[in-house]
C-alpha cells in the first residue's frame, strides 16, 4: 500500500472521530464519509507507521446503514460527520464507543451500559451556532462551517442541525453585513473587522441573541443596524459585539458589549428559569440534556436530606434543578462571569439552599473542612478531572459520585482511578446523544461507595 493507490476496501467499524475503519493486509485504514458495511474504492492519501488514511473515491456496495444526507453540502462541510448514517445506528455506535473506552481504558470487563438516550429530534436541535465569516470568489459575504481539514468556508443559508427559527437570520444578516460594508477579518494578515456571527436561541422561550465577534469595538453604524434587526425579528432580544483582537483560533474574546436590547436570553431548563449570555457555556442540545438530568435524578432517588456539591457548575444549569431536591447544594466555578450568572439564576428562581464559590475545583475540595457531601456531581471539560480532584474525592468519600462527560476516553480514565482503590464501583452508565449527526457522545456515570 502506497500513497496514491486506489484500493478496494470493506468498512468494518467506525472510530471515535467518525471515520470508517477498514484493513488492508492487516493495516488499518481510516476513510471519512463511510459507514460499517460499505464496500468502496479508496484513494490512499497518507501513510503512517501504524495506519493509513484514505478518501472515498467510489461507493461500490452501500451499507444497509447508509442514508441520504438531509444537507446538500454534508460531504463538504465540517460541521457534521454522520449525516449519511442512519440515526438508530449512530446511537448504537455511540453506546459501543462508551463500552470500548470503559473496557480498554478503564478495565471494566463486564460493565452494563444502557441504550443511548435521545430526544425525538435528530435535526434542528442546536440552540447555538457560531459561524466564521469570509468573502466568496464573487465578493459576497459568506458564513458557514469550515471544510474538513481546512479554513475554507462552506457558505450556508440554513443548517439542518441548527434550530430552524435561526435560518432567516443566518441568511439575511450576511446581506446586511454586505450592505454596511464592514470588512471581514483575514486570519493571514490579522486585518479586518468581523470574524464570526453567533446566533443563540432559547428552545423553550424562542428568544434569540445575535452576536458579532469583531476586532473593532466601534463598528460604524452598528447601533442603527441593531435597531433595524430588533424591529425586523420579533424574537430577537439582544444584539452584542464581542471584542476579539488577538490573532488566535479562540472564537470569543473576554469583553462583550451590548449594542441594543438585552445582554442575555431567557431559557427554561428542567423547570428552572435561566438567563444565558451570548458567550456563556450552555448544553447545545436542551431537550437531551433535560432527559439526561431526569434519568440521573431517577437513579439517585434523592430523599431531600442530602448535601450535594456540583463541581464545574457553570451558570447553575444542573446545580439549580438538583438543589430543589436536596437539603443543601454547593456550586464551584472558576470563571467569575459564569459564577455571577449562577448566583443571579438562583435569585431569579428563589432557590436559597444553594451557595456558589469561585474557585478551582481541586483547590476548593481540599478546603471543605468538616463538610461531608453525600453526592459530588462532576461535569468537567473534555480533558477530564485534575489528578488532585480525583485524589481529594477518594479522601472525602461521598456516598455517590455523578460524572458527566463529553469524552469517553477521559471518563474511563478518571473513573478507573476512582474505582481501582476498591472504594467505588459503577452503579449506572448512561450514554446520551447530545450531538446527532456527529461522532460525539455524552455519558453519565454514577459511582456508588462500597459497603
């Protein structure tokens, strides 16, 4: 097998990046845009020491799991990897990815994993989309996702995984930017004004926030244009400018200015009213996040006497619904903006049995003193928990640990550390499909203290 070879290949699996997996003379080959059961001709694009990479050249025999994508640019756009795969099979594969991670990385041989939890909606589920801006070959403003493996924009007027109520704004805001004559940022020269268009919607309320990420805090005519947008779109409650002047791939800068309307939208999550800013982290799939929280509550069987600590609590998304069902709740968050929103959200909902602390989780847990939580709830970033967090958990020994993760590999690594000392054992494992049409999978695990 050499680079450039055209080889017939049968796809036998999918990897965690969403690529099809085949084998040639015992060597693994990864091919995007394929699915288990496809027989294809693939052009070998790269050869590595342990594997090869290919490009789908011709579909010889389609898999029974292959479907027609709902998006006309699905084969080009980097936003989704799996629109060509039957949704039921997507959920099966995601469950299998969790099982494999727990077995291979965690060492849990016979662990029971529930079927993948999902909402009824495999499309139109995203409550937030942030699109890079560019200029097309004809000089028109473009907004969309990057082509796979590049920084070339696939121009979109609608996106089937985005809430459909945002489609008119995506299509028409580009035209208004063009008419205003605002310049588009060029990442090669670090020149230009507008970098991204961000749209966020409250799934339950319909309220919309529009944000432009810009290098220019005094964008000409923005106040007048913002008022036009507010009048044109009745659901639009605020227009913001996020200032990002640094030459990096980070989308949002640290400063956000409210041009017109409100700096936040209101959303209802699990019976709790939340105010959410334009750059706040909030679960992208509101319905499925609610289903996962409901499943966690069913499994915990709370009695109302518990003390619960929500590490990495953010704006209180999970903390506040949980607080209503326990005696005392504590939220820990290292970002001051998120913490301020969490406190505000608690006041809005008149939830007074929760206290929030600004601190790193690894620092706060070591300073808890005589407080002995019954439950510690973890929802860390993709990289997982700091080693100090895991060591402190083993010292505190709460009765139960709830771990919500968006990366099965780090989840398996961390719960292995908590269980290999024989203090804890897995009680329940629940994958959830927060990101249909992609290879990403969310998963919740409850660990129970032995004895």
